[in-house]
C-alpha cells in the first residue's frame, strides 16, 4: 500500500469513529439535562447557601448541594472542599468530611431559608442558611 492510500484509509477510519461517537455524546447530554430538570422541584439543590448567624463568627461559610451528589463547601477564609453528599430522606442529608460522615436533619427548607440540625460528635448544632445574593463579595478580614 502506498503512502496516499494509507493516509486515506486512516482518515476514513477516523471519520467513521467520529461519526459513531456523536450520538452517544448527544445522549449523555440529554441524560444530564434530564437529571438537572428533575432537581428543579428540590429547593436544596444547585444554589449557593450562605450561613447566617453571629456577626463575630468567621464570615461567609457556603454550601452548594449539586444534583449530581457533589457538595461544594467554601468560605471567605479558607479554600473550597468537594465532598460526596446524599439525601437520605426528605428530612435528612449526609456528607463526607475528612473521612467522617456528617448527618443532618433538615429542620426547615424553602426557597428563602435552609435550617440544618447537624448531628456532631460533641452534640447537635443548628445552622441557618440563606441563598447568596448576586453579586456577592467576601467582606474584608480584620488583621
């Protein structure tokens, strides 16, 4: 086989291979879109929840419960963390943090407020969250 024929054969195989994968990619995108749409009725999902509370506490602890089971935790004073989270029931969630499972009861959940009762080793702790306003800028830290 000469060089031109080999190149033509190779390009043909690449073209056929590319055509075969296009529908599979489109199906994956459709499945992801359906998953996102299914989470629209759960106000917990896919929004930035900012911890509310004591003005003397460190500012802007944030949680984002993604529909794919990823929890993004962040704050203005330390780097972000990605964890796995699960909705155990309508009133309970859990997530992994530093090799431990954190369980929390959902005391209240609406479009405007999330109240969690965390079940910690040292006892229960209530945490209140509100949706972040956009745009949001972390406050300056005192030095």
